[in-house]
C-alpha cells in the first residue's frame, strides 16, 4: 500500500485553565501531542521542549529503523527536559506526557509516555493504540475498577511515568498495520477525561478531519472543558510512497 496522511490539529485552553500547557506537532512523517505538567510556565515549557525535539527528529528522518529512531527521539526529548531543569532548578518536577506516531506509508509506529493517547478509528470501530502510564490504569488492569470508574476517579490524572529528565523513563513503542480509510486520533487527557468511547466514536464519524477535530474540541468544551484539550486527527489516503504528510493544522 502506498498512502499519505492528511492531518488536522486543534488545541484549546479549555474553560477553567489560565494557560494552555499542551503542544503538538504535525510534520513530514510524525504526529505528536504533549501535555505539560508542573504549573503554568513550567508545564508549557516542558511540552514545547519535547515537541521541538521531536520536530528536529522528524526533519532528520525517521523512516529507517523507525521504532529505534522514534524511541531515540523520545529519549532525546527527555534529555532536553533534564537540561531545561538543570538550567532552571526552580522548575524541578516539571514534565510532560507525549504520544507520537510515525507513518511510513504502510504502518503506524506509535510511541507513548504518560496518559496522552493515540486511537485508531477503522470501519466505525474505535481502538486504543496506547496504554496509559497512570495509577488509574494500574487499577483497571488489576480489575479493581472498570473503565467507567476510571473516568471519574479522583486520581485519574496521576501518571506513573512522564518525561521529566529522569534516567528510568521507558517509552512504549509498537507498530500497527495501516489501511486506506483509517483515521487516527492523538489527544491530551483534556479530551478523554470528559468524553468516553461512545462520544469519541460519534465525533470521529464526522466526514472530514477538519470537522472531526472541531467536533471533538467542541464536545470537550460542552462537557465542561476543565483542562486544556488538544487533538490531532489524521486520515490515511491514497498517495505516492514517501510523500510528506499534508498538514492542515490550525
């Protein structure tokens, strides 16, 4: 299969936050969303730093040894956070999640740290391609709570791993075959904390990626918009092998 992605990105501060600490990248072959933590300036710096590192990796090329290069790019972003904190000790503890996808025309290679997510929407069915690094996910995995409980849990934002410049971070990297007609969603938890699978499926069923991105953000705001919300929606369409991603970011 030879195909390209057409991607649309949209971010919103939400209705209760003073700053937007999310960041995203839509480049030649890489999609990414990062959700900063650590408060106002520090969280925004962390997510922006990580996205800048991933953008550099995207420009340098990711299509040979894609899994290894994506892992290396995420770890390089983590090292950039370490340098940031070293230069500004007052922001120690800051960090960011990241979810990223490299598309080579036939396969999605997904990398993840934290609780930002990547989903595949195929033939009307929504499938998560990432697993949260979070306390609540551990409770779900152990059978102590179910997915509905997880959305309401008071500690749902407590991550067990993030990019904070620490040496023990372990990105999850996995490959997934792509098909023409597939739709990807990358998002921060400002979306998934308020919208469940049924609401996500309804919004992802909208015809165009542009309309879909707006439908998702609007739905999150209608549900209260308690956090920053960022979405990247990308469609697999026919195209020449190696052709760069079509970026319609807003």
